[in-house]
C-alpha cells in the first residue's frame, strides 16, 4: 500500500534535509573512521529508515518499490555508506523473510528488523562462488529437527553488526539452484563466527566480512520456504535489490552533477567560468541526460513491479502467468551503475586537479561508485540476465 501523498512528500522532504544537514557534513569523518557514527544510526532508526520496505503490520513504513526508490535516490546524495547502514534491513537481508517467511517467522523477526533493533545480512557469495551463485557449496544437512550448517560466506555486507543472516546453503544432492535452500541463521548460534572486515577501495563505513559456519545446528523451523526453493528466493530478493541499487546510482549521479555545476560556475580559466566553455557544457549535458534516462527506467520498472506484486498478492506466492520484472530490474541496475561510473569520471575531469585531491570529495565518490558495477550481480551478469529474459520472452 502506498503512503498518502502528503505523508510521502513529508518523508522525502525529511530525508532530503537529513542528508544535507546531518550526513553530508560527516562524509570525511566516515571515510577516515570506516564507520558510521552510532548517533547517526539512532537518528536513522527514529526516521523509520530501517523499516522502509517492511509492511506496517510488522512496524515498518510499508513503502511501495517506487516510493522506496525515491527515498534511495535521496540517500544517494551522500556517501553510500550511510545508506548501507540500513540498506540490508530494507533490502537483501530482510526480503527473503518478507517473500517466503511463515507468519511465525515474520512475527519473530520483522518488527525488530523494521525498528533497527537488529541488523540483518544476506549471505550468498562464497570464496569459490560469486557470479555462478547457483553453485553454492555451503552445506545444510538434515539432522533430526535441525540442519547442520557448514561453510564460509564471503564479502557479506554488515556481517560484523548483524544478528541475523539469510543464508543460502545446499540441502540436496541436486546440482545447481534446485539443490539450494534458504535459512534464517541467528548470529548467536554456537559455531557462527565473523572474519575481520575487509579493506576496500571505497564505500568506507560500509563494512564486509566473511561469515563462517562451523557445524552450526540450525532449527528446521528456520528454513525459509521449502527445501530447494532457496535459490529462487534469493533471485527474487535480488530483483528488488537491483532496483534499489539502481535508484541509489541515480542519486549519486545527481549529487555529482550538482557538485559539477557549482564548481564549473565558480572556477575561472581563460577569463571566464569553465561552465561557459562548450566542451565542459557537453560533459554536463551528457551526465544529466544519462542520469534522467536512468531515473525514468528505475521509476517505470518500480511502478511495473508494484503492479505485478499487487497481482501476485491476489494470486498467492508465485504469479501463475509467469510475468516478472527481472529483465527490467537487471537493465536498470546495468544502465544506472555504468551511467554513474561515467558521471563520476566526467566529474573528476570537470574538477581537473581538484577532482584528484581528497579534500573536494569527488575522488571519494569516484571510488565509491565503482562497487555498483560489481555487487548484486556484475554488469556482465546483468547482460546475461537481460539476454536470457529477452530470448525467453521471444523479443
Ligand atoms: C563491497 C561488497 C559487498 C558485497 N556484499 C555482499 C552481500 O552482502 N552478500 C553477498 O552474498 N555477496 C556480497 N558481495 C559479493 C558480490 O555480489 C560478488 O562479489 C559479485 O557477485 C561478483 O562475484 P565475484 O566477486 O566472485 O566475481 P566473479 O564471479 O569471480 O567474476 C569475476 C569477473 O568475471 C566475470 N564473469 C563471471 N562469470 C561470467 C560469465 N558467465 N560471463 C561473462 N563474465 C563473467 C564477472 O562479471 C567479473 O567481471 C559483495 C561484494 C563486495 C565487493
């Protein structure tokens, strides 16, 4: 259910002010500390950001996908680490539970996730399993009324803070996606441990680490969906997640474009503002055109997803008609993540030497946006998905 338009406008306005007044002044501090201050996380909880996508029944704001994308665009106007602080609760960490959880599982976890009382992470990637995510090697073998979980998950966002993981593990002997099941694994189960946070190129403040499962006994009631449904659940989660990431890319692009316009208007060379040189104008125009195109693609796909989700809710768990927005979500993620890479590159160029110097923040965003082309499926994987869906649909 969409929020009342006035309520949604008020939320967007509040997030915009929060970003400009509270978050942007802290960008350099977050970069240096590789951490988002706890006081800011508390403010995010108070604003309801951890529960954007979770229904009001479970204490969230219950935004539609289109509304969530608009909020994600606002959050994109600052260092992406701030969004990551609540991003896994809104997206990949919680959505398996939302899509496939039983009423008991939802009641047990969703209210705490929505309030930000607990952090939740999504654990699919492994040391030897990346793009070929259907080949997960982590095993969950049935053992009475529990599953014995063994394996290592890699690059898991927010792992060091998470109290709950959605883990994809192989239950059957079947190869590929059909042998994979999904589990809710609390951090405090004996045998769960977390590796040291990785040193990354950018997005400092959003930490990733290994999650190691060493003979963890997971109660059978913690399985999400039926045995063998885990990969399908994970792909549905990523369909949403990719749209959300695409929306963040649009937000970062708009931020960079605004910074470029401001800098180009005051920086003078050859006796006039560099904004008056047509070759600079061409770069500004290319960035704005591509950003507007990505914005339209994201919002149109989000609206189509909302319409499809409403139909699916009426028709039960899986749409009988086989319709999906998988192709469009992959296209949005592919286009928007590549687009923001080009926009960031032009921003460095427009700033000249200052674009390469840390004080101006452009080089930081240049490094930050590089990740968008890699996680939640690389650009190459999005291309494969788009082509697969095209061929399936016959054009
Ligand atoms: C900061 C960060 C946060 C992350 N957060 C999470 C998280 O929270 N949860 C999680 O589960 N994972 C997470 N990941 C993992 C991320 O999703 C993977 O890194 C990503 O899917 C790519 O997998 P890989 O790194 O193993 O690369 P690989 O799969 O090894 O790919 C290497 C290269 O080969 C290309 N390639 C692979 N297969 C093909 C093909 N068939 N055709 C053409 N090219 C191909 C890829 O596009 C890429 O260019 C995160 C990663 C990072 C860096």
